[in-house]
């Protein structure tokens, strides 16, 4: 699986806008840590700081850096609680509960669809296989599995 991710996502220096334009201290720190980096240059120290950064990144930055989150999530696929995997799933899967309105769910689905539009077919397939593997092999909750299943069905299908 890691080889498929490496082949699908070229390791290229990212020079675009890392965050979605926010100027808060957290986003500025993330932007500084990722500036000019390739996804395969994200060290464990950077990942410890940025583990929950995916929702703060621009769609282009997610496309550029997602492999770092995917591979780190796979490194501990059987562990019960992994922050990097948790935040990766939050960004790729479709989480909702009974308190969410239909509009809330539609916004989540639309965000995932916008993100998917930035991916090549090989990248979509790598994300789909990642989600299926995590859904089958990890010590995750039933809610995680449902959220992954919904995302695979609605977003991460390959044509």
C-alpha cells in the first residue's frame, strides 16, 4: 500500500499557499513548517506538530502533503488510537451524527468532492484503498467504519 501511495503522489516541493488563507498563529506555524517541503520530507517532529493540520490546509496543499499522513497512518494500522490516522480520517471520510442537519452533511460531502477533484485517478485509487484497508484492519470504531464506507461509496470511487 505504501508503494502505491508513493507512486501515485510525486514528491515535489510545494510552493503554493499551505493554508486556506488564515493568518492565526497555528496556521502561520503550519505554513512555515511546510513551506518548500516535499511530502516525503515531513519529519516525525513536524508531524507531531501538524498531526491535526489537514483541515487547515488548502486543497492544493492537502494534495501535496496527504501521502505523509497516509503512510504514517499505515505505520500503526492496528493501533487503537493514532492521532495522525484520526485526523486523516476526519479529512477523507464522511462523519455525521443525528445532531447534524442535512445541510451540514451536504457541506461535508461537497468539501470531499472538491478535494477529490484535485486528485489524479491513481491518487483517488490510493486513497480508496487506504480507506478500505484502515476500515478492515484497524482497531477503529463502528462510527469510523460507517464514515469510511460512506466516503468510499460517495467520493472515493474510481471510474
